[in-house]
């Protein structure tokens, strides 16, 4: 067997087993789902506790940094965690990320002022960056792409639990145990994942003799940091044309340009540029960026629309997304099963892109007269599109790289989706704010409209009933108009992803039911079809 063929099989469950997974693998998958839940659930729970945190610690002016520090550390560390796993072994690196996340959680719960909380949240985010990419890369090591579809529903289910349960759990914990337990709750869950992974997960040990690409890591971190801060501060803390935002944009571009130059020369680059020579990998990273753009953008403004325009309760904000999340989970399970049975996946990316575009176009039709049932149906269409795309794009990304690059392949796909989400929230948020302010001025006049929206376009739903009826009506129409623009532009952006999906090539997935182990000749024959895929 050639070295290339051997590398494809290392750590993966044999396809000759007929797709049957040993009990130890199921235990590991359960532990991985707990780790994924930790990473996804944290911001949802903490977001609900923020008003109480500010009430005790003060520092209202630094409130946004509690989220920004976490997001920034997560995004900046994601590609580095992926590369470390490829170089030094997946298990040790993943366990390290869990420990760092738990340390950050414990310290955040013990914070005595807002400055400490922000710093400890950065530590927590540093660990979270390794959680997500570690889960994806370990699944890539354990289960061949052809078999992985069976578990897509499980991963989509974890996301649904986080989105729906996060606000409810966060509110309950804050009310009954105090806000500090919104961080301490991570400790028992993380300990279970830590023990299970330590005891059951067995992967080949690695120890690369190559030097770590410190220069590339620093440049990439600076570039990602600049982009995240640009999208976070642009239009809120600073005007888009301010020297601060323009400086961040210029600095980010320069850092990333230098990063590319460095990566072309070092022996062991933190992100090997050759993975982007694979057409499928490049396409799914673009599609992932666009999915993140429209997904995070839409999920930011959907609850606001339903609370402000349709009068829904903020306490049950997670339940408002139930139609979308249930559709996403069901469709993901369906697509995964069909992919495992047939080995076909391109059709799901194409259909998913079309459904996301259609769902956003339908949501753009909503106004102040739209019922909750109608908006639920529209959300279900959007959720179905996400279900076809979310796990399938990661599957294609991992199938498009060699096993030795599984970590950087997974982390790159995750990073592009995260950055896409940051840009989506920032750009669509700017569109929303502009439309809300314009509508308020049109309905109330320049002076009154500017006064009501002087503190920003988003108003506390609890404050709204206290305002005069004419202002309430104007604001409801303003939010409806702003949401219309957000979803309309989201649909326009998603058309690009839909078009890109048609250019994907149906490269055979590694592994499969009753498929013989590839020998050297078979590996040599199949590799050219998926350069630089290792089979």
C-alpha cells in the first residue's frame, strides 16, 4: 500500500465493516457532541445573563467586549488549533482545548469586575476555538466521509438544542442560581467530555519535527483580529469611514497579504495554500462564507422582528426559531442518510442554496400584518436550505484534503463560516439600522424620529409598550421595513452561493459500505480525480 493510501486509512473505521461502528466510537461521538454543545451553548446562555452581570459588575460601556473578546479569541485561534492537531496529534490538542475552555469558564464565573470578565472570556474563547475544529477533525479521522452522513442529524440536533435551549437555560440559571453559574455549568459537562475522550479515544500519535510557523500564525491572527474588530465596531462604535475602521481594514489586508507570502515559503505553513488548489475545497469555503453571512444575519434579526412586530415574548426567544431549527435537523438527517446510501452530495448543495435563497426571499415579504404561522413556514424553508448545506459543505471540505491536512481543512472551513457570520451581522446590521432610522423620520418627522432612534435602531421590547401608540406603530413599521431590506439583501448574496454550487464536482467520497480497502494501484488511479485528496 502506498503511503498516500495508508494515510487515508489511518484512524478511520474500516469500510469493510459494513458501516458498523464499535461501541467505543459511539461513546467518543457522544463526548464530541458534548464538546460541540459547550462551544455553541456558551454565548446563548451568557447573552441571557448579561443584564444581571452588568447590574452587579458595572462597566456598561464595556458590555460588548464580553462577547467580542470571546468571538475574537475563537476566530483567531481556530486555524492554529487545526494545524497543531495535524502536527502533534488530534487527541492531546483537543484535550488541551477543553482544559483551557474550562479554566476560562471557571475564571469567568469568579470575575470581580468587568475587566476581569472580559479577559477571562478571551481565555474561554481561546479554548472554544479548539473545541469546534477538534470535533470536526476527529470525526474526520474516525469516520470516512461516505459513512459520516449517518451522524449529520446528531450534529444538527446539537445546534438546535443550543439555539432553543440556550436562552431558556440561561434565564433559568440566572434567576435561580445566579449569573456566575452560567459559566460554572460548563465545568461538569466539560469534565464528562474530558474523561470520556481520555479513556476511549485512540488515534495514531504524531510528533512533527518541523518548526511551528510562528510568523505565519502571528500574521494570520493580526489579520483575523482586524477583520473581526472591523465588523464589530463598524457602524456602531465608529463610523464606517472613520480612521479607526479604515485603519483596521488596511491593516487586515496588509497582514493577510504578508501571511500569504510567508506561507508560500515556510516548510510547515499554518494554512497550506495547496489545499485551495482543489476546486471543490475552494468552492465550499466560498459557500461556507456565504452561508455564515446569511445564517447569522437572519438569525440576529428574526427574533427582533417577532418580538417587536408580532409581540412575541423575549423570554421564549429560542422557541421562536423552532420551525427553522426543526426543519434544519430533519433535512440534515435525510441528506446524510441519502449521502451514505448513494455517495451523492452535489444535489444537496444545489438544492440547499436554492432553498436558502427562496426562504430569504419569502422572509423579505413579511410586514406588520404577517402572522406567526406564516413567518414560521418561511423560516422552515430557510431551515431546510441550511440543513442541506451546513454539514454537507464540511463533508466536502474534508473529502477534498489529504488525511494529514484534515485539521487545517476543517479549521479553514470553520473560519470562513465564522468570518462570513461576522460580516453578515455587520453589513446587514448597517442596512437594518439605516432603514429603521429612515422609516422613523418618515413617520414621525426628522426631530421626533431622530430622538427615538438616537440610541440606536434596536429598542428594548420591554420599553416599547411604555411609549405613545403612534411611536409604537412607527417603530413596528420601521423594524418590518428594516427586516425586509435585511432578508432581501441576504437573498441577493445567497444567489452567489447557489450559483457556486453548480460548479462542484461529484468526487467519490472516501470509504463506504462493503467497499474494499484501497490498495496502492487503486489509490493511484483515484487520487487524480480529487487532487489533492488522499484515498
